[in-house]
C-alpha cells in the first residue's frame, strides 16, 4: 500500500473508529486501553501498529501480526517488536483452520483484515475467499464469547465480477441455529459494478453480524481511493460490533 493511502486510512478511518470502540471495550481503562490486535500487515510498512500504540490503544505485547513470508515475519518481530508473528497465505484454506496459530490468541478486540497488505492475487474468486475468512472470524469471536470488537476490512476492488451465489453457498454451509440462510436479494448476480461491489461487501458484513448475534454500533464507515493510474480501487471499512443480546 502506498504510504499516503495508508496514512489516510489510519487518520481518517481506522483511528477514529478505534477511539470510539475504546469507550465500549475498555470503559474503565480509557487512558491505557490495551486492546488486543490481530493485524494483517506487509512486514515492511507496519505504521498501524506504531500509531495504535502511540494513541495508547494497544501494547505490542498484545499484537498478533500475520504476514505473507518468513522474512517479513522476521521484520515484524525485530523491527516492530511484535511479540507474536506468523506467516503464510491468507488465501489458503489453512488460514483460520483448526491448526492456525492465530486461534491461540482469540478473542481479539481489534481485527484488522488488511488483505491488500498480503499481495492479493489478481484473479477471479479472490473476494469470495475474503468473505469466507470474514465469516470465519465472526464465528470464532462468537465461540470465544467476545461481546465487542472492531472489524477493519481493506481490499482491492478490481474488474473481476463477484459471484454472489458462491458466497451464499459457502455461508450456508456454516450452520447456526435459527438462521434461515444468507439473503442478498437486493443484488443481481454476478456483481460487476465497482460501487455495487462496495455496497455488497458492506451488506454482507451486516448480514453476517446478524447471523452470529452481533449488531453494528453506529454506521459502517468506509473510504475508497483509486490505486495509481489503473481501474483498481482500494476499499476499506471499519465497524464496531457489539453483542445484540447485551
């Protein structure tokens, strides 16, 4: 991610949402929140970790960083002094399965799913894989009785059409009692338009939060910027999730 774009995301989207979330997640520790963080990071530009710490939202001892390669994992450990760093492809089925080490630190107060930092493949079906990971995170947070957390999701919106039916089919295999299935009737498959894809992803997160007993605290905030001179857009959203039964 280009430095200017990441700075904008941190200043205009991520930090404001995290500061609001701190009031809910750590109401008695406002000066030093010490929220736990899972972040997908590129192992080079890790400024979100430093900035979150500067704002007293996290401490590095509570950070779990996921990077793509072993060399980048080493940089996260040495340069950013991250206590827990793991490597591998977030697009493989093994990410978040029963053997994935990020499970050892569940639940998380902040989940920064910055897929753009993971050198996302330019291919059909990438967004469908990302939505599966998002739903898996919700499922795991629920299993570990997490009542409040912040979800940040950053991705590349490219020219490939999004197959809504694939997302629905995958979601419906993840059974939850009294859930009748993922309903996205407001969209036409495939979802091809840039703006429709952004709206679809926001709607998907709203629906999945309901499935696992959460609700959005306030609005889902988002930012979008064109990447370079091409037709790709960097899209990021941030939302505070709370247990709807509290």
